[in-house]
């Protein structure tokens, strides 16, 4: 889902790595020890690479064609990408996780409640960021300010991979974080 309420613009595949290296996370920290200075934060951004199982078919030729993935979610959509990230982390997530129907991203808070999966407004690495307008993303980094760096599909670039950092308090900040 494309949302104009953020300060991030879509990044072309060619410039994705350059952009990730250049931004270095939500706020690059500079640590100086004598004459040696290091920029900290780049490692967090480099960890957010696209390892999605279906990346080879997104955004084309299959993006948006309503093909089910192995978790029973539509490929190239935010829910499929998050299901992939959760399974990569060892959470056996499917659209029927804990015998509750998850499916549409807009339903994930209700499903979390029914499944007994905790959620709140405090982000942690590995959480699922939930947006009330019907979108989910994966939290790859959280800084000391509460800003979150998320990776996602079908936001910013239709049916494709995208990363962004959203500042706490920004209009585009996730409504909740689901703690699997």
C-alpha cells in the first residue's frame, strides 16, 4: 500500500544499497576515540537486505496476481513478506497461526488478541509493525529515540521490497508492534 504521509521516497533497485549505506539508519552516531572516529548505524541498515523467498517474482511477472505462497498469503504483499521473516526467525507462522485466521494485514491486531500474541506501542527488533490503514512490516532496527527501521513489501514500491526509517511521533509511525 502506498502512503504519502512519510518523508521517504521509493528507492530504485539500483540505488537501494547505496541509499542504505549512505543513510546508516535513522540517526547515524559518531563515536570518537582520540583521533579515530567511527560512524555507527550502518551495520543495522546493511542487515536489512531482501532475503524474501519470493523476491525473484516480485514485482513482476507475478506481483499483484494473487498467487498464494507457502504460508497461505498472497506473494509480493506485506503479509507474505512478514510471514517469511517470522519463519526465518523460527516462528512457525502461517495465515492460521495458533488456529486464528490472520490473512489481511488490517486484521492482524484482532488476530493477535485472539491468538494471545502480545502487542503494544513499544518496538523491538524482530517485531511486526502494524499500521491501522492495513499494512504490516518487519522491524529490523530500533534506536534509542524509538525510531524504527522497517523492511516491507508493497509500500512505496508496488509489490516490491522497501526499507524506511520512521521517527517516533511521525504521522507514518506504526500504530502497534506485535511481539511474536
